[in-house]
């Protein structure tokens, strides 16, 4: 296969006399391309020879300016010093870091493109003046003034930073490019090489163009473009945008006619996958096939999405024994970063909310972290702490609470939750402790390498924070760590010449493969999309000829088409599912390719799962099941159990026979069930002194001041004495207080309106009744049980009341026929009220008139919603007799051994069966 690097060697041999390659300097897009050039030179020339100097553009710029460039993070600190000295009311460093990196990126772009900074900042300020201008307004608001002040300050920030760096004789990357463009004319006068070859470059900034122009005009220089006429001659093809532009503007240089590699035989296949991970699985199959047919030495596995690297490496087939990973694994995806990031987030929350408590989920996220498995294996700390927290229902936990737990060896993890007094120093010590735990429990080389790389990063962050007092807080450390980690990657070793080559899109420049397998060719990845993170508006960028999203799209298009222009076989994979921020849409380049290369074929891979219709599930009533039923009926059958059976018999079996319930979980915020329990308990305490005594308006009025205190007491009781209401829980208590206040207000109005006194008979009273059920000529006793929230009398009327904190409307308690309560559709609330009435009738046999109803604290305006059949208000003996008869029939079905527990497909609330 004749690659672009072979063309570079041909160009060298054409221009260099007597193969004196040591007198030549080759400028390539990447170091990876330089390694390939050395290999091809060795194979093509043979024998002993001096290798040309091979560099990237960055290295050429450094040679021109011969000055130190500042580290991006250190630049951020220098920039903050400039900002503080120029701003009247400067933000703190943490706020500053939210916008400063983007402004620095704009400064770099301005310098690289050789834009007059005074001119563009003057234009920018004028634009912002117009945006802030308010028609017919006498003067600007304070917000508008601050807005304009910031934009007016930008020139001072730019020139102030440049002056500060000049004093230290260092420069930013953009400043280095601007200076190289200005100094290149003088630098090349004493140029130490006879020939310069610039090869494989595409999107050149104005400063790079000026440097290359100076080379071409002063020394023997050649520029070799790595393009194809299929996209350079098509004016609508964005991949050829930069080549067409330079061919038009560089009239001092002769442009050779690009070759037409697309006319060569080529196989292109587009493969749609059901997930990102699915792409790695398909790539494994493709690699195994290609290796069996052609080997792997000329195969490139290209990842447009770098986060897939781990999945891809885990799926490399065993037959591929030589793999070189050119791209590094981003350290931000490492397990150590997830752990340190969580610890820093906790410390930031301590700082922001002046708190020393950690959320239960974050606590377990740390203790269950795979890197801290040594704590569990040695002391069982994760399990012990989880059991203790769940037992006390603690939504938030602090160091003091952990010490009070008396858990053995809990001191081993306290360092993870202690509030940092000196964040920079504590970060180093915390990382040191974590490293000791990990090293003691793991011998995984990748994990140990991640630790080593991360330790260097932590040291750098800590040194920066210690050297600048304004940066020594948890929020800054968190942001700095994230920014630094974005620049770090874990390097993999391998032979860059032999075997399968795994790399990102950027590393493919100037490289060619016979077989290419490209992953993640999705629209939001290739290209990245129109994400203009810049302080400079689009129109102003156009005016000053700064790159916009159009140029960035053209760069990605060039990467895509250049990668496959010489290869013989191409597999392009993409995920067709919405995952995270991915839309599941194929890249526009695939659509273009199918139009321009009609022989492109397609395949689609989905989840190959066997699908069969769900079969009805049933459980027969064995002797063990019958025994469990007898135990259940002896302890008492509740309204909830009966409603569960009506809804789904199999669900009843799981819940009440097997006892399968949802696992216990800590409530970090008050759940609806706990919310209802708290209100019930508070109402019980408020009304208990009035049992048997006529209620008075004054008595109810005196309850109002106690509501908040009783709720807070109930919260502590429910969530352990160690917890305090905060955040959402505090708001929930306020809502509960409003519910109770509204109920008491209605109570006082009712006392005023009633001709007879309201006398409470009981609160939270246990009700029960024995039934005799005849099944298969056998009489079986069954106990009914329930708990009435309140039973009171108003004259001859006995009221059985149930409080509900959820929504209840009249249709929930109204019915036409009794059998309607036991149908599939059912009316569970009405059934519960009739059950309470049936049980209360035996215990209050002297009552002449009874109602059973629900007071919805949420729908308080509805008052007491009583169960009634049609228009008959109240519960008659005849209604209770009919209800009891139907209830016995339903319980008989439960007891009947010939009728199994069957899953009801139309069940509204059945979850366990699924």
C-alpha cells in the first residue's frame, strides 16, 4: 500500500542531494507521523544515513521564539492577579474560574490569528453597548452598568496579562505563535537546514501561515498537501475548505494537482449498533475476521469517542497479539478520579453550607467504591456502617455521629469525612491515605499507574493552592483538579509500527491503513456540533476572519475523508440509541459518503434477545402455603391485604405469604408514607387529652402553637435523634404544619356549627372482628383487623374517620353495588371504610347511626368524604350485611385450595409479579 508517508519520502529524495537527509527538516502534524516516517525511510533507503530533523508545528514555533511557554493552569493564576488589580470589585477565584479559561482561549485565538486586539476589543465593547442600550430609558440599571464594565475591562485584561508575562520572560501559547510570525523573517536568515518539507497540514492559523510563507520565501521549502481531488474540487465539500482557500490565497506557491484515491477499488460498510458498548462487541468480530484474512499490521481501530477505549481494549480478540494504543486513556474516566472527585464535592458542600454532615448516598458511594474494597475485606466497615445508618434512618451523617456509632475500626474511615481546615494540605494527606489503602488491597498495574499519575496531579494542585491563599479552598481545589485532569491521560505502551493501531481521530493525521474500523460516527461526535463557547460573537468572528463552527466542522470532515481516502476496506460504526447526550443519529458524513460512494453497504445489529409472550404465572396452594394462610388469618387480615388480593392474587402471595417486600432504604428526604405517619402521630398527641371530653373552640385553638414543635419532635423520632431537619425536609415540615392548621381551622368551624357536642371516643384504635368462613364443608375462623385514626360521636351519630394526606375525591368512596368493591376495577378506599364500619359496629353496638369517612388533608375543602351507596348517606345494617356476605365470599376464594394465586395482567399496582 502506497501511503502518504511514502509520498513524503519521495518528496525528500527528490529535493535532497545524495540522500543527505540530515540537512532537511520535516514538519508533520504529529509525532506519531514522525515515527512512521523514520520507519519508512529505513525500509526505503536502507543502510546507514542521517535522519532528517522531524518536528511538529508546535516544536517549530518553539524553535523560532526560543522562549518558555507557561503552563495553562499557572497562566490562570497569573491572569487572576491581573484581574484583581484591574477590577473595582473582583470576584473570588472560584467564580473567576467559571469564565476565565474561555476568555484565555479567546485571547489565544486572537493571537494565533494575528488579529489586532485593540480593534476587536473596541468592536466587542461597541456591540455590548448596543445590547445593553434601552430605548427611551433615562439611564442604565446597575446590572447593565456592571455588564458594560466587564466588557470594557477586557482590553485591560489582555494587555495587562501580556505585560505581566513579558516581565517574567514567558508567554502563553497564543503569544508564542504571534511572536513567531513576527520574528520568523529574521530567524530564517541563519537557518541551519538546506531543505524544509511541510507535509500533511490542513487547517493553518494566520500565524502558522506567515511562518510557512517566510520559510518558503527564504529557504528551499516544499509544502505537501495530504488531500484528494474528490473533495477539493467539489466546492460544497467542507473537507476541502482549507486546501481551496490556500490554493486561492497563496498565489506565490505552485499547487500540485491532488490525486484521485476514491477512484481506486474500495469497500465501505456502515454498521448501525444498538449501543455504544455494542460497537466494541461488533469491532471484536470485525477484528477477528480481518486478522484471519489479512493480519492486523495494517489495520487502524479509530475511536471518535475516547471514552470507549476501555470497552474496546477489553474486547480485543485473543488472536490479535500485538496492539499499540496511540491515544491515552483519559484520567478523568479513571476510578481514582471518581473517588477523589466525590471527596472534594463533600468538602465543597461542607464549605458552601457550613455543614459537617454528608448525605447517605455519598457516604455509601465512597465506602462501596471498588478502590476501597480493602476496608470491607479487612474490617467489614461498609456493611457495618450501612446497617447502622439504615437502622437509624439517617439521611445525613457526620464524623461525630460515626464516632457515636461504636462501630469497630470506624476510625479507619473518619479521614474521608473530616472537615478540612487547610484544604491543600488535607487533600495531599487524604490522597496519601487512600493510596495506602488501594496499594495494600490491589496489585492491578493499571490502577497503580492511575494512582501514580493522579499523585503528580494532586501535588501540582496542592502546590498551586499553597502558593496562592485565594485558591486554598475546597471549591477551587475541585475545579482545579477537574481542569487539570482534563489534560491528563494514562499512556499505554506498544509498538507504533507493528500490530493493530488503536487511536483517536486527531492521531490519524498523515497516517494510512488498508483497513479502517471507525467507531462512534454519530452526529454529535463527528462533528462535535455548533458549540460556540466564546465571548466573541459569531458576526464579529466573521468580520475579523476568526474560526467559527463552520471551520471546526470542516476540520472534522477533513479528518474523516482523509482517513479513508487511501484504504481498501472501511467499517463505519455508530450507535442508533439515545444514550446520555448522544442523539443516536448517524454522522452527516455517513450520509454524504453514501451519496458520493453509492456502493456503500449497510448492516444493522440490535440486541439479539429472544422475545416470547409473557406466560400467566400462578402458584398452587401447597400445604406450606395453607399453613402460612392460617397464620395470616390468625394474626388478622387487614384492609390492605384484602385490596391487594383483589388487585392481584399473586402479588398478595408474594407480599403476605412469602413476605417479600422492597429492601429497606434510608430516606434522605421525608417520603409520602412517613409524611402521613408524622401527621397521624401529631394529631393523635394533640387530641389525646380530649378523649371523652366535648371539644371546644378554645381547646382546639390552644393546639395551634404546638404543631411545629410536635412535628419536629416527630421528625427526630422518625429519623433518629442524630438527624436534624434541613433543606427539603424543613419545607416538608412546613407543609405538614399547614395541613394540620387547616384541619384544626375546619374543626373549630364545625364545633361552632354543630348543635351537639363533638366527643372523641378513641384515637388510633385497634379494631377487629372474627368471621367464620365455610370452605369445602369446613368452617375456618378468620380475624379481621384494622386501626381507626379517630372515632367520635356527634349526638347519636358515630363517625369512623381515616386521615389521608394524599388526594381523595368523592367518587373514591361512592359506589352503586357492593360487589363493585370486589371487582377488578375496585374501590379500595370505600372497601377500607366499610371494613372499619363492620368492625366498629361490634365494638360500638349502642350506636344508632354510623358514618365512615376519609378526611383528605390535601383536599381539605371537601370536608369528611363518607362511604355511601348511591344516595344513601350513612351505613345501614342492611349494607353491612351485604358487605359481610361478599367479603366472606372473597376470603373463601383465598382459602380455596383448588384456586391458585394467579397474576392479574390488568392489575394497576402490581410490581412484584413483573
